[in-house]
C-alpha cells in the first residue's frame, strides 16, 4: 500500500510544487551518522526554501510512504535494508519493518502518485566492470520508464561514466547539463564528457519536462555540478576511488551491497572529505529540483 503524507497529498491536489526524495542516501548505507541526518535536514530545508514541498519515500511496516512524517524519520536514518524498484512489491507484501528506497524505487513511487520531480546526490549507473559482472543500476531503467525529472550531480564517480551516458542514450533519456556543457562527476564539477543538452534556468527544464510528458516519454536527467566551494581535488578523489574499488574488489560483493561498500571506502580514503562534498551537492540538487518543480507547476 502506498500512503501519501497529508502535506504532500494536499500539495499534489492543489498542483503545487513537490520534490520526491529517496531515503538510501539518508541511511547509514549512504552516509555515516550524524552526516546522514544533517543531509536530510539540509535537503528538506532547501526544497522548502525554494517554494516546494519535500516528499521523502521509505517503507515502514510494509507501507510505502511518500511524504514520510517527521516523527518516523529516525527509522530511516537507522534502517539498513535497501529497497530498489524490484524490491518494492515484496517489501510491501511481506510488511518489511523499515526499508530505505533507492532512486529506482523512489522514481516508481513518485510517478505512481503524480510527483514529477525527484532529487538525490548521485544516481547509480553502469559499473566499471559491467562487461564482466553485468552490474547496471536499476536507476537507469527506472528513469527511462517513468516521466520524472531526476536531479543529480551526475552519476557516482566510481562508475563507468562514458558507458552510463551511452546507456541513457540507448534508453532515450535526455541528459541535461545545468549551466554546464559537461557531465558532472559527483565530487568534481566535470567528468570531461559532453552532455547532449545544456540549460541555464529552471523554466527551460520545465518546458522540456512538459514536452516529454506530452509525448508520453519517460524521465529526464538534470545533471547539476557540485557547487564550486565544495568541489574536491580531481587527482585526490581519483586516487581515493581507485583505493576504494581495490578494497571492495577482494570481498566478492554483488548486487545492492556494492555501492554502499564503495562509498564507505571512498569516505575512508578521503578522510571524510567525500561526505562534506556529498552533503553540499545533495542540498544544492534539492534546491534546483524545487525550482524546476515550481516552474512545472506554473506551466
Ligand atoms: N547517492 C549517494 N549515496 C547513495 C546512493 C546514491 O550519494 O547511497 C544510492 C541511491 O539510493 C542509488 C543507489 O539509487 O545508491 C544505487 O545503488 P545500486 O548501484 O545498487 O543500483
Ligand atoms: Mn548494482
């Protein structure tokens, strides 16, 4: 069962701006405590400040929440069961006590209740050894399939970014650079790869979103570079990623375990700098998403 929180339900019926948020990033699978609760507070505040209503998604006692009530947020911060799109139905039917939603699950939920904009830090993508492991995040297909504009700082930098862009092209997802011609690399502003489209204001994103909605096409990826003041040194983060991947490589991890393990190792290798960067970019994405949602609501 999907339950829409009161404030979110009112906003949807009044056609006001709403921004869906995933919860994996706010659990310890995404960020270490207490940075996870700080991230949640900063993102929800940023959405409100820009004139939209935040709608946090999560599973609690089998209920798929969108607009999780504040008093239940503690459950999300402590949860360690990752719920992707494939897991949603099972989590609901089996009354999972507490589960955190990924991008793929959140996009499914948002679409189902009529929320058209979603924000996160970085989406999942094609992993670097995908030709061997077959590991391609379900986030990509979920975005392709659901008419939600997803705002992120590109895809996580430890992924295979060129292949991630190729895959998005194959699935007809337009990747739009927010005030940039380059695909961001999460911790740094540019991966050096070109994006097919650039926009410089929220209204332009809203127009593209609405045009795709009229066509009955799927989602759009708005790629927002990390703010300049929070950007990490490219060389240093590249080394930390190599180190993180090496650490995880020997552990025979697969499926949903891979991403949280790599994130934790990168955090270690950067001495926590990656966490500060993650907070800053997630907050910035939430703000941009709210502006886009606001403009969509005007059209
Ligand atoms: N962004 C972060 N940290 C995270 C994630 C995103 O900064 O933990 C999560 C998101 O929930 C995303 C998921 O949907 O990782 C992708 O996991 P996988 O690679 O297993 O598809
Ligand atoms: Mn995977």
